């Protein structure tokens, strides 16, 4: 019997009520493979997905590859300095024309040596001169829409999707003084696959409720759950955020409890006494301290697994400090201890969600960010379900511009 029916989608309405009245999402939203495929169509084939940072493309020919919604993608800088996102699928026999990251003069399919310029144009196709009606121009790598928001590169597989940046206007004031686009950091390691749903990951990263409980101790007590707040964003916003006050100025996760790298120079006194958590679902979550930004890029692989890339940003001159490696190690040690607690919980939450006793629970006021995610999700779930009810040929209803 299918999970996807009117009754199921009607039941989601209780998850978008006011936080103190709302229920958690049904456990099946985190465990069911049929729902995962529905969610892929509802979200990942139409929403803006973070793929990395613009500074990963410094020189013409620089590129990196990712997979989003099962689509292999190249993000590259062309000869004229333009960033492009392209399908990585050769238009001959579907071999991938690039892997990993690096610098290339062109993308050459290793199978039959079809050659594509950095902008995706097919420039070489050996022994195709006898093929009837072969049109080189029509065989270029398909281009995929992209936008850059404060240094983060996003792609969208839907050519008709509304632009991203205008729908983030509600975040601009709160992120402006951090100047994300100017920040730099070590290139993160390759993504790691974890055995829990991507929403479990995103929810945990934004859960003010657990911070003073799961992470109780000197590495986290200066950021108490009781100082969390969840500002409203415009109804059509493509992202949301939460704030968390700190018990002292320029707090940070390390043995000193304070920033060890240069504090972002434009921060106000108020900003230096809080942390910021910014979320652009379904793929990007930021933990914004006053000297560093931790970013998490999520890529679902199944109902019960996702790939996660974790990176750190700071002012560029921080990396010129002779003590940079030692300071980074000190931060990493603290963050790893906190993250290990989170990961242990995430895995057990996923296990619990598979239980026949898994509830649709109630929220504390300190879980306001979960309700904000539910609002974002449920609107899109319902839109996709409405499209399916109207028939497979029905157009997708767009969000308000």
C-alpha cells in the first residue's frame, strides 16, 4: 500500500502550526524510500542546491565535480573567467567527462575522446565525419543554471525555477557584516556518507533545545539554549536563521572559549555577543561564529543516508599566522568532540525513527528552527503532490517571485 495519499499530505498541516502547537513530521519522511523518491522530485529537482565555494575556481580551467539528485555535474571557470555549471555526461555514450577536481584545458571523454571546451562546447569528435546529420553544435554539454550567493555556488536542475538571490533578501541584513564572500579556508575533504536522513542532520545543526543538554560542559555551556531565538522571515524566503546569545563576547568552540582567529571586522557589539545559524534548505547549513564560519553541504543518497561536506571559513590573513595550524587544531579538537556527540545522536534518532513506536512528538519553544524547516518543506511537498493529483503532464506550480 502506498504511503503517498491525500490523508498523508493533509496530516502534514499539524507540523506547520505555531511551534508550541506543532507536531513533528511523520517518521516516514525520514525512513521511507518511496517518500525519498517523492522528495527528490519535490525538492532536489527544483530547488537551489549548494555545490561548493566560488574560490575553488581561482584560475581559468579550474573545475570541480559533484553529484546532485543523481546528476553528475562539472562546475568550472571558463577562459574568460565566467563560472559555468555543466552536465558531466558525454553526449555520445554517456561516459562522464570529468572526475574529482583540478585544472583542465578541456574536458576529454576518456572513452572515445570527444573533447569539450571549458564552456561545454563540443570541439572534437573523432571519426564522426561519416555519421549522417551529425551536428556538433547540438552535442555540447548541457548547461545547468547556477547562482553565487556570498561566495557559495548553487545549481538548479529546473530551468524554470525562480531565482535564488531575490528570495534571500530576508537574510541579507543579518549576514551582511560577516562578509562571507571575502572569507577563505582550507579546502574540505571529500564528502563522507552518514547513515541517517539529511533532515536529521539539518535539524540537529539548528536545534537550540539540545545544546545545553547533550553538549553540557565547558566546551558549550557559554552558548545556553535559553538564549536561542527564531526570527521570522518573509513568507516566500528561500532560507531562514536562528540566533543564540552567548555569555561572553566573541565566544568560540575551543579550550579558551573565545575567538582565536581575527574577529570579522564589521561586526557590531550585538553581533559579537551571539552566534548565527543560517539555513538554505535543502543543502546548506551555516554555523556562524565571530571568527569562523562552519558550513555543512548535504546531499541525500537514500531515505536513510546522505553525503556531508564540512568546511571552515575565516578572514584570509588568518591563514598567514605562523600559529595557524596550532590554532586550527585547537578549534578542530573541540568541534570534533561536539560533533561526535551530535553524530551519535543522529544515528540513534534514525534508528528510533524506524521503530513502530516512533512518535509525532511536540516541540519546545527552543525548537523553533525545526518548525521553520517544516514550513519550508511542507509547502513544497504539497505543491508536488498537487501536481501529481492533476496528472503527470501538469506544470509545476512555482513559488512566488
